[in-house]
């Protein structure tokens, strides 16, 4: 079935101007979602010898981007420039504020990652920018450095980029999911209980599946920066024990993103898998699809509300591993794209969602590309999406739209987050019964004529 949006878009597609084509496919829009670079732990456990004062880089303290993390995003920025400026001639050679928009979560490491990335894209001394026009022509200003705005919103209400934003409804769904047979069976297994029990003794605090990530994440980073000292001071730490704890956390992360072996996973009348994907990955996937729909509908229109999207070529989200994983989970390709299963995307991982128009059939297509980590290239993950062809890098846009519709939040996310899970269910049931009754009455009434 062709949607109304598709019909409107088809009439507008002739007007697109593109500078990169792959056969009959013309690139018209790119959205980029990346994880920040290498950082210090965001918190740690009680007995950890490496507390906050152990982390001095990036301004010091918890969760700060390291010089290594800055370099990772500088490298990624150069790769993106090479792809979209040098090779594709799609983005402008010098920064254009109308064509590029950057949105970051409101924490230092994502904002500075965005700044570092943009330095790689548009801040090099390569004669692409002009002193006195694009940046001050004065001593002390780095030659070629063009400052680019990074926009943000309050972290507590950022339901697109921050998976830990304040959302009581999301918390209720997770608490309900933990009562499912699948999660209880996993948590109560002998192996999991043994690891959690040992960590409780080692860490000087109760450890469960909700705070296990704090320990595994801190230990992961400490192996990078304090490996020898870590093993000396925490004599309980071994590679084998860490691998066990990390594997348990990987499985927990699958649950937290709505990925269960039991499908559907119904608890008290709620499909906790679908609800979780709706409230976590649903907002950002639908935000991306909304941009695409606007891009298509506004083509050829000169109304003020279309000016911004008509000019825009690249919309960037600077966010977290949890953001990318929620996005992939919404599309059910988390295990296809990220290895090992349940493991979160690595530092400077990035997703590229490219919108193409076919110059022959005039239909919109998308391509999804993944950058795993610093030092890796770009790999096509489009074929991992259910419904996309296995012999092409391009997929009908309606496949993406259908996924977005399936996991679209039931209400605007700011409102839905404040909804009580049980009350919203009861209200929805009553509403559906009321609508059904009205339709029945209406049909009976019409039958009289």
C-alpha cells in the first residue's frame, strides 16, 4: 500500500538537485548518529581504587572525553569529509550553516566529540576556508579552524539521545520486564547469581543487573589506563572473571532494549519487548523518518516552514552507545550490526542513514552504513533489516517507515513518559471499547436509511 506521504513525495522528486549518484540512485540527504569517543568512567563501585580523582584528562572527573577520544572523532570527521566532500561531492567544500545541523546530548563528552569531529570535517588548514571570512585572521587563532555550532537540549528531557532521560513510564516498563519468566530465569540461574554474589563481596555494595554495568564499564576503562595497577590492587580481577561479568551484562542490555527470545513477551497484558523498543529507540528512529518525510514533502515548496529542510543536507546526532543500540534494536538489527550479541557500540561508532531517489522509478530508497570503531571503515548493514533485499545496498523507504510506525511512541514522548503504565493501559482499553460502541451505534443508525 502506498502511503499518502509517498504519493506527495513522488510528485516532488523531480526537483531534487544532487551531486552524487550511484547508478540511478541520487543521494539527497544524510543523517549521522555517532557515539562519543574514549572517556573516563561515569561512576564506579565503592571499593574501586580508581575513584574520581584518578581521572584528570578532559578537564578532570567522571565521564570526560580523553585526548584519545578527541583523536578518534577527529579521525572520523576526516573520514566523513573524505566520503561526502571529496568522493561524493555531496557536502560543501567549506562549512555551510544551512546545509549542516549538529545536535548533541547535553554532556561534555558528546559535545566535545562533536567539536572534534567537525574539526576533522571543516577545521583543517587545507585552504577550504578563508581567513577573515570564516574565522579571524589574527595571531593566536589556529589556521583553518572554523567553529561550528553544536546545539543541545536539557539532558533530563532529551528522549532522543539520552536513554537515561527522566521517563517514569520507561522505568515502569523495565520493572515489569524484570518480572517476565525469561528475565527471572536468567537472573536466578546459578552462574549469574554466583557472579553477582562475588561482585557484591568484592565491590563493597550490593550488585544486581541494574548496576552491573557500572562495574563492567569501570573495569573496561581501567584496563586501558591502569591495567597493571588494577590487577595488583584488585587481586580478585582476572580476565576470565571479567569476561563472565561482561557477558552477563551483554544479556541484560539485550533485555533493556526490548530484545527477548520470547516473542511476544507478554507480562500482565503488555508486550514488554515492543513497549521497550517504543520508548527507547522509537523516538530517534521516528525523528529521523520525520526529517526524511519533510525533505520529500517540502521539495519544490518555498513556504517558510520548508526553507530549513530544503537547504539541509546533513543532520547529525552526537550521542551514546545506548542511543545507537536502541536505534538498532528498534530495527531489530542489533545483533546483525554489533558483535558480540548484546555488546554496545564502541567508541566513535557511527550510523549513516542515507536517503536516495531513483532517477528512473522516482521512488525514495535508503541505505544504512555502520562505522564500528576508530580504524575501521564503513560497512553496509542495510541487508540486515527485515524486508530489505539481500542483493542490493538500497531498500525501499517504506520498509523504514513501517518500522518507525510499528515502534512509534503511543503519545508524544514527553507526555508518554509521564503516563502510568497500568492507567494508560486501562484508559486505552476503555477508549477502544468506547470507539467500538460508537461505530456500532453509527452503523445501526445508518442501517435505518
